[in-house]
């Protein structure tokens, strides 16, 4: 599946077929054939490559969000209704890496979700410009179609911040992540503005870990923690082209202790806002 993990985007695997993607593809193919169009003709009219349309019809690519609207221009208003309905059956996890999909399911249902990042802005907090920079700079290089698909997947995943209003979100992000200015000055400005906006929500806390912090306890790297509706805690960690879902209570307890200490070492929410505003003004 297309990688969409916590922060970066440095792994990539070929997408696996899912029932919902295959169903959408079959519906699109049937509508196209009913109109007497070849894949090449349809692709040209909806302004996608024929290869991309073929992958969508085969259930190997997640359809772009504007595909139903573009298809309406070619296939008519019925196609818009049918494809929009078919798109609703697609889950956010349909295009996620198979090794990440289990965590994504936990993430969607969590009643508490914590994240500490020292590599990149957490995936749930990345504005579109930053997401594009992440995937555009990934090695080996991705095609434009892959990038579009993965950008759409990550932005769609972020909807849980709006829809899960009873979930308590906590993010601790290293100041150095912002100082790196990944994507350039304008993208960094977008990131800071987005962090300030998201941090105003009553169920979301954003804290910055100062660059100078002598008693820092996050030396072992990024971590994610989620509390399920049954009040079980699950952890998740990532490395280069690898990930670990952690459910053993003893190991999860270690992560919870470390995250609790990180929250106490990071700047408080008000101090974080002040620092972000200063950084924004210095750009």
C-alpha cells in the first residue's frame, strides 16, 4: 500500500487490492463502457493519463477526490451520483501501507491519541504544502500520480481531527523540525499557521520541545500512543522502512512514562503559542 505513516514518507510499496477499491474501479469501468469510450478517450477528457485511469479501474489506485466531478463532464449527472456513492465506500485505510493499516484503524477509533515527533511534523498536522514537500523529496522518486494519490490519502486521514471531537489529541514536536524549514520559508509559514490554528481547538494540545533541553528523555526517537474505547493503550514506533505496533502492557507502560515526561519537559501550550508566533515573525 502507499505509505502514509506518522510523519515522513520514506517507504513505498506497491498497493494491494482492496474490495472497496475494486468495486469503485468496476463501477467506473462500467460507466465508461456504457458511454462507448475507451480508457484512452475517457482519460483524455478527464485530464488524467490512460495508465492512471487503468490503475483506478483495476482497483490499484485510490481515485482523486475530484474524479466524480470530472467524470460528470464526460459521462453525465448519473455518473456523478453513482461514483460519489461508490467513493463513500472507500476507507481511509484503503491506500495505506499494509504494515501501517492496523495502526490507522486504532488511530481512527482512539479516545486519546498522543504523538512525539523529532523527524518531521506529525502526519495529522501537516498542511498540504508540507505533505507535498515530504513526498516530493522522497527517495526513490515517486511519479506525479503516486504523489497525488498519497497527498490525498494523508489529507483525508487528517479528517479525524475534525470528526473525532471527543478524542483528546496531544502532540509534542521538536523545535528543530520547524527550524529545518522543509519545503522552504513559505511552507514553514503554512506549518506554523496550521499548528497555531489546530492548537486553538479544545481537544488538541500542541507543545514544542525547545532545541536546548538538557533533561530531554526522547532520545530513542518518535512514538505514538493511542487509548482504545476499552481503555487499552497501544503504542506505535517507526524507523527506516519499518514499524512496530506495541501492545504488551509492559512495553506500552514504558512509552507512556516517556511521553508523560516529554510533555512536562516541552513548553506549555501558551509558551508554545508565543514561540510559534516569534518563529512566524522571524521568517
